[in-house]
C-alpha cells in the first residue's frame, strides 16, 4: 500500500512517501515558506524519482492544523483534491502531534509549538506512554509565558519544547526544567509519523482545517 503524507502547517514543507509502513522517500524543506508554489511540483518530483505516478497512491495523509493559516489551508486543499479526484481515502492528524513524533524516545513530556506572534503559540502538552502521545493540554492557541507557567505547575519532570519556532521563545522559557530543541532536518524522523493514530476523513467535502483562531484579517475587522 502506497501512502503519501503532506504537511504545510509550518515554514517547513514536509512530504513522506511510504510503502506500507516503510519510508520510501521524504522531503523536509525549510528553505522558504512558499508552499503554494512548491507543493505540487515537489510531489511530482518525489513520485518521478521513485518511478511512481499519483494514481499509484492508495491513501493520502495530511496535517489539519493548527499552524500557519495559509499553510494549513494549502495542504488540506491539495490533499482533499487528490483524495476526491482519485477516489482514495484521506486521513488527518494534528500538526503539533507530527512535530512531537520526532522526539518520542527522548523525553516523557513534549511541548510542540508553532509561533502565532505577539508572544503566542499554537501548542500542546503530550505525555509519552507506551510509545504513544497522550494529550495533557489540548491543541490550542496559548500565551507562551502563561502556558509554560501552567505546565511547570502540572509537570515535575523534564519537558522538551520542540518545533522549528521553539527558539523564538528561549528568552521566555528560562527554567532548567525545559529543554528547547528547534526541529532541524537532522532531528526529523519520518519513520515515527506513520506510527501515529490518524483519523479517517469520512466526508471530504466537509473537512476544514483546524485553525484554532480566526485569520488575522477577520480579527482586525472585529
């Protein structure tokens, strides 16, 4: 079974091609946040490289957010279009859970985050239990300083703060309990993502991104 995973929720463009649960190929491109220009051509290049066509993909997997408003929308729209056009199943997952997956074997508590500006971030707290990510704080938009304080009161163990944007908050996250690790290409583990629990999208037309807040234009209007 051939599977194609795509994630455009952060500044990194991520594509993974699986055969059953084995990684055939992957792309982790954080060179420039221009997913609208690169996504389709990157998919085509990956398939051509592995002597495949899009019709040979048996299922599509995508992050539903939270994250960049435009980025999440691009990934979800492309995944929906491909799954509907080819009549193939579509599966979704939290973009924060995907970030945390690369660090499953490093700490018992993981905080993936994505910068949402003005001291805020899309974030979550996961506890690793038997190789699975268990939500302790739900995916949401948080003030980072308040969020770190709440975690400190709840968790007494070491906590890994992870994600491409994590270093932006190093001045806020000063306690020794918290280890900050920006997600680099060398940290990324595509073999861990396929092990996550994806949810099948039953109604492709009704599937919308999980933004966790209104887009900035609507907020300004309000």
